[in-house]
């Protein structure tokens, strides 16, 4: 599933599954799982056992990870 900027703006409060969120970030699902276990990565919501990610939280996470050089941690 491809996400373009215009589409993302229109659905910024939508929920994505972990698989969809991983695709959105161009990561593997297991990476998001590992981050969630460690308390790292983007914020997520749990509905019972179901894990969902808000598109707006994923976008905010990307902005927080933006660096201008490799020295920044």
C-alpha cells in the first residue's frame, strides 16, 4: 500500500495496523514489535490485544527522528 502526502493529510487521524505502519515507515513489522517491547519507536494505541498506530503519530515520530548530520544521536 503506497502512501502519498495528499492521502496522508486526508487520513491523518486514521488507525493503521502494525503491518500497515511498518509499510508506511518502510520498516519490517518485527522492527516495530521490538521497539514496542523496548518502549522505543512511535506511539501506539491498544484496543484489547489489537495494536494500532495513528498516522499523525507516525508522522510526528518521523519528524522527531530527522537529523541534519550523522553526529546527532
